[in-house]
């Protein structure tokens, strides 16, 4: 499963509740499940391509959310 860094704030922009993946060189397939993450959390999400906007969208499955705990050496 691919891990893709996302900005979870994109979930609040239209369409609401969907993450937008602004990574032009990302190799994804419609229906693929990824792990979307940032500095604080990660969550599994199913992706689809929005041809109208040219952007990959990801619907998060919030039941898979995990907080990322920073470990200090």
C-alpha cells in the first residue's frame, strides 16, 4: 500500500470530506487504497481520479486513523 503525504486541510474545500492529492507524478489507480499521512496522523483512503479538475481525490476511512507519535532519540 502506497504512503502519500497529504494536506488534511484540503478535506474542507469542495468537495468537502475528500482529500485532494496535488502530486502530478504520483502513480495511482482508481479504487486503490493508500495510506494518507502528514506529521500528525495517517489514515487509509480510497483514491479516484477527477478528470474535470485533473486531481486525484481520496476518501478517508477514519476508522483506520492512527496518530503519529514523534520519537526522540
